[in-house]
């Protein structure tokens, strides 16, 4: 909630109070290193990408606060995140143009280029969504391999049975329902604050991962997530969490899919990350919708994608076609996030990620 609030303050510093600014998406929240001590935290951020349209990217970081207002070092940074904010006309609620960002220093230019890359990547991803394009050859092979395994598990003539650590996707679902109270509204009107929605979805995702793995999950990242419709005070909010994807993949399924894709680029680098590890990454998808009590109509309000790490070898297996599409979508997200994080780390190695102190950041 504090990160979303700070991103709103930073956005208003850029646009002024003549417009209404709302959170359109959370592009990423990534844990760099865990907090293992009691200490003061410093939240800071700035606008890193704005071209004069209605949207802007806000980059934030959470770091250990150093004494005497000293600048945080790289090892002090605990979390990095990025929010997309959109400015609206207060009367018409339609997007309005804002001032473009002027970049001067080398670091500002690097961050602007990274924001532009993320912006173009989101546009390209929207064109290749599963609603518009069918799964590719490798994804089809993975689906077919899992389908064959399901037949094998249920065939009484075959002795193979589903392993205890392979859980069906429909058995992992968790739901919550709650009415939206006025104390959760934002500063503009009687719409619920986006940070509160993030908090509720995170708590449900954590419980879902814990129930699925029967262990205490460690939060790794919030992957690209979008707010679709506002949530009015007095409405009923429905949240549904599902284990959408786990990796590495079961060896049998991965081997069969690779055999069916000979000569192709595997493309599943994420499967190689933990093959020799006892840990499993669990991606939780939380779908939210809001229902108007008076009229009974419901609208989707957003989809949130959280990744956790659990100290257990456990896998999820979809059964229906809809579940396979959820699995494929989550797999694509996992690959995309991995590439994004790798790009940021490479920039750090190049020596450009350190703030030289000239950047105009807002602190809290």
C-alpha cells in the first residue's frame, strides 16, 4: 500500500493537481534480498518514462536507511518495483496528455530507455495473447505431454499413478468475498485505493501457495499485473487464487516435450534454473471481479500474478483446456519476467545502475 501511495505522490509531482491520476498496472515488484534485521527503511522513486501521452512509469526502490542521510548503496536495496500511472480528466474521466519527461544524465537516459523497452514489450505481448494466437509448437507439445500423462495416470491397465507431489490445478483454488468499506477509498472519489487491492490479493496468493505446498512460501516477485476497472465503495469484491504454474517442470513431461520438439529452440530456460535444487517456484494467479449490489452486474477488476519460492518438490497439473491456457499464459509470464530481471542485472554489472546523486528522487 505504501509503494502505491508513493507512486501516486510522485505522479502528482510530475503532473500537478489539475488531473486525476490512477494506478493502471504494476509492472513488477522484485525482492533483491531479504530483510533479516530490524532497521529503518527508505522508500524512494521517480518518474522514469513519460513521452507526453497520458501514462508514465514510476520506478521505486526500498532500501535500508543509512545514518546521516547517506546515499543507499547497492547492497542496501531490498526491493525494486515499477508502476504505470495514467492521468485522467477529473470531469470526463478520459485520459489526458501530460508533460513529457526531460532526461539529461546518463543514468536518466538509461532508465528512460529501459522504460521504453518495457512499454514496447507490453504492447507486443498484448498482440500475442492467447486470446489472439494459439499456443506455439513447443507449448502444444507440453500440453500434449501432460495430457498423455493424465491418461496414463487414470488408465487401470497401467500401473503408473499420479505422484503425490503432483497436484491438480482445480484442487489448488482459494476464494474470498468481502464488501468494500469507505475507509479503503482513494483521495479522489468513492473508489477503493489500488494499494488496498494489492494487499488483499497478495494475502490470498500467499495463503494459496502455503496451502498448495504445505510450507511457508517466500515471496519473490509480483509479475506484470493490470487494473481493469475501478472498485466502488459499497460493492462486493470477489478474489479467486489459483496455482497457475510451477517450475522446474516434472522431468517426464519435459523430456517428452523435448522429444516432440527436436530441432526447435527449447525456450524453457526457466526450467533449467532449479533442476538440481529442492526448491520450486510457484506462480499464483489471482483474478478479481466486483459486483454491484443494487444491479447485480459484475465486472473484472484485474489479474495479479505472484511468484513464490517453496522448499519442496511439488508440481501443478492442469486438466481442462481452460486450465492449460492459464498454465501456458503463466509460463510465458515466467519467461518474460526472467528475461526482464536478467536485463536489469546485466545493466547493474555494466556499472550504470548506481545513482550518482544527481537524480531527482522523492523519498519517504
